[in-house]
């Protein structure tokens, strides 16, 4: 009976630790970021969405990361949901890297000893730019989904994992050549994973590659 009760208590505590909590915090330029917080680990992860998505789109991935022991923060960029700040009427040209940096610093203040960022498409560009402008060691690792930094990749300050579908394309053509060019400039340590198909960024999770990609992300973020 005691063993049974101990198992029940452990399951309840695990469920509580992964429960979603709504939070908000300021940015350096006077904006406010709305986010969902999952888990309570000492390793933090910021999830930065693409242009067609919002913070809620990360729920499945956030739960998986929280179950693996991460403290996860899925943000809405300014101009999405309740988040706001300078440039929020045109998020694609707004200083979104400030939203990422605000999220990284929020996680550190709330108990995370290391913080990584997973950025998809637009969010990947913002994550890369946040790393370039961050203090050394402020961002531990970066995952780019169908993305690369907007700024010079040679100035990235974190270990990086690039994941892109071979036939992922925009109206300007295939994304892989541009992503590979940025990857080549990125300092070590770095990895590039090219998967089959044409799904872009977060849409990869909706394909038969989704589970594999999540395993690769967990492996990379869990590394020493």
C-alpha cells in the first residue's frame, strides 16, 4: 500500500511540475511578453514560434521537454496574443530578439541555471539574433527549425543545431542553401540535420519526421 501511495504521489507531483502556467514579463524596450511556463527544472528552454503560429502551438513539445526535466517557456512575440511592444504592428520587422532575451532572463531569474532557445522560422531568426547580442554564456544552446540567424552567424555565442527539410521552400526558392551558408559560418560546436520532405519549421512536427526531430532536440539540449 505504501509503495502504491508513493507512486501516486510521484505521478501527481510530476503532473503538477508540467502544468501550464500563464506568465508575463517586460522587455528592455518597454514591451511586455506573454508566455506559458511548463516544468520546474534547472535547465531552461525558450520556445520561439514562427510567423504562422502562437505560443500554444508548442504545447506538445513543451510537455515533452518538461517531462524530461526542463523548465520551458513558450512565448508569444510582440504583435501576437497579449504580447506588445515597439514594432508590434509589423512583427516581421520588429526587434523580436528583445522578446527572446527577455524570456531567457526571466527563466534565469526564476531558477534556471542554463537556458537554451528553440526557434522556428521567424522565431529562429530572432533566437539567433538574441544569441549574437547576448552576454557570453547567457544562452547555452540554440535549435534552429527551418531557420538561421538574421545577423552574421559567425557571431553566434552558443552551440547550435540546425534542422531543415531538404525541399523546404519559400516564394524565393529552397531555404536549405541559405541555411547551409549560415551554418558554415557558425563557430563550432554545431550540427546540421537535413530531413526528407518539404515541411517548414514547426510544420515538421506534423509529419512522420516529428518524433525523430523531437528526439534530436532532446538529445542536443540534454548534452553537456
